[in-house]
């Protein structure tokens, strides 16, 4: 998520971001792994990074939309295997 990118651009560790934002390290970890942050967490992070809540929220929504289901991932692997077998014939 964009939070990790912004944090790294500032050269901060997760612990430093947690301290500056008033959030827990665990919350920072969850957000960076793609879990939807609460509005309060978004407000804290937006203030720290001097950006709009809407920008962080949009990134969170787009990140979740980019995820694929287990079934979709299995289908992709299945088709990839078939294509590889066909290419080796």
C-alpha cells in the first residue's frame, strides 16, 4: 500500500511511523499488508504524511480491488501449466 511507500520515502521504520502517528506498530503492519484501515487511522496517517484522507482511502480501495481470489489464482496456474505443456510439444 501507499503507506509503506510513503514511510520508506521518509526513511522511517514501522516503529517510528507508529510513534509519530499515534497508531500501534501492529496497525501499521496490517495496513501495509493491505488490510482496510479505519477512518481514524487514515486521518492520523494523512496528517503525518501531509496528504488528504481521500488519497489514502482511494489507494486502499484500489489495492483491495487488485487482489484476486484463491479460485482465480488456481485457474491462472492451471491455464499457465496447460500453455507450458503445449509449448513443449
